[in-house]
C-alpha cells in the first residue's frame, strides 16, 4: 500500500482538514491547523507530504513522524508541529482502518469506557454565567470551563478581582459542590497578577487554572504552583515533550496537549506517558473540529492519567458551521450524562462527510483572533 495523494480543505468556521489517499482505496483524515494561520499550515502540509509521504507506505507511522519532525535542520514551532499533527492523525486513521481497529486498540487498548467532557460558557456577567452554566447542568454536564477574565491589566485591580470572584461564585452556586469549574487565564496576567487572581478564586474550588502565565514564561510557573492550592494547567501552546518537561518540573497538575498542534497522536501519547511519571493528569486541549476531537478521544481511552476532554460543540465563538456538520455518524459525538462513550469504529472512529467537506472548502473566512488593546492604546493579550 502506497500514499498517492494528500489534500487539504479549509472549512468554516476556522478549521483545516487533510485527507491522505492510498492506492488500495483506504483514506485517512486529520486536522492540521493553527487557528488564524490555516493557510500557512496548509502550505507546510503540502511541503511535508511532497517531501516525505507521497509514494510511501502509510503504515510506517512512527518512521514518518520521525522524518517529518527531524528531517529538516530547522524544527518545531506551532506551524510545523501542527502540520505534522494533522498528517499523523490521518496516518493513524489509515492504520486503524487497515487493521480493522480503533486507534486506541493499537495503542494498548481501552482503560475506560467513557470520557468525561466539559463545555465552554462565555458569559461576561455573573447573571449570564449563571444562566449558561445552568443550561449545561440541565444537559447533563458536570464540568464547565470559562475565561477567568476578559481583557485584563497585567496586574488586576481590586475591582477586576471582585468581578472575577463574582463570576466564579455564580458558576459555583449553580454547579454545587459536585460539579467542576475550570478557569482559563489565557496568559493575560503577569506572574504576580496571576497569583493575585488565584488568591480570590481559590475559595470557589476550581478544577484547574489554565495558562496562568504565558508559555514563554514557563520558567516562572513554579512561583505560581508553589503559592496556591488551585491545580495549575498548561500545554495548549507547548508543542513537544521537551517543551512540556519544564512545566512538569515547575509543578503543574494538569497538562493540556492539543492533538492538532503538538505532533498529533504520536507525540501526545508520549507527552501523556511523560506526565504520568510526574503524577500529572492529561486534559487534551480541543476547541477545534471533529477530527481533532476524534483523535483526542482515541488518546483519552488509552491513557490512564486522562482527566477530562474539552470539546467545541456549541462553543460561543463558532460562526458559519458546527463540528457535527462534517460527519456522517453523529452518534460518536453524542453526550451521555456529560460523557462521550468509547468509539468502536476503525481508525479515528468517525466517518467524514466528504461531500460536505469538499463543498465547504474555500468558504471559510480568513479567521484571525481579535487583537486587543488596553485603554492607553498598548497591546493586550487576547
């Protein structure tokens, strides 16, 4: 069996899919994208496919990963790692279909039968938070995630801290002691600002505080983890084991590799195993599309230290399309009391609606994240 064609599809709302075709008729799908840099990643996918994959045996998944990540003198970074990630997902999808098994079976078999999921809530005011959390609880979810704050000063003021506390309090009131609230800091505060925020949020028992400092300040994470009882999470902007290691050494409690950014299933599987040696849980980052989520679930079901799965169904900032628009078998992504059941189909376990994907290709707007500024006109972290 040989790879004969590699295609990419830019589809709404902001996703990039790749399709690997073989001379046997088997096809594998993946999701290589950097949000806001889809066309850049698309070029990288084409370059990697032309150099390393066309004409090759698709079942040499690890060898392909090694060549794609190390076959160039300049390596790593979000664009190349994301291009590799989507191609790696597609190769694993092909391997599962060739062997007639879900990917998690090829990686050692299942360690659980269902994976807990969390939902995003986007309300900026306590009343909106209360309503949105209540809707998710009514739908059967026991965990939600929201931003700790919107546009924020690097050192939050007492008024800003009070607003954060009121939003967290509103969510906790609805969730009760049996539910979980994850708070995403998005690297919007300085290290000192994050510590100040965690002090006021700690009474509401967050499941974790995500990216309290920017990834380029990972060397400062130890100051945060050592000063709070709130579990600290990070990882969506770390792209390899070597980048994750300093965060583990700094004392994080949860690592959040993104399977469409951090080298795909191959590397995220190794990140999860590395995290296990540090007694750290894994919560795959996934605000993306169906293939990213399908790959994340394959990892979740064979990973002992899996904690919870982020997912984007119904997320507040999608516009023009939804995750379920591109799959034929929506049952795979049906929630059962806030959980996703173990997929049993071969490969990634999801059947892509190829017609819908081809029709949507090129209809996606050139999405870029907002650029925020402080009142004085200076740059603010989004």
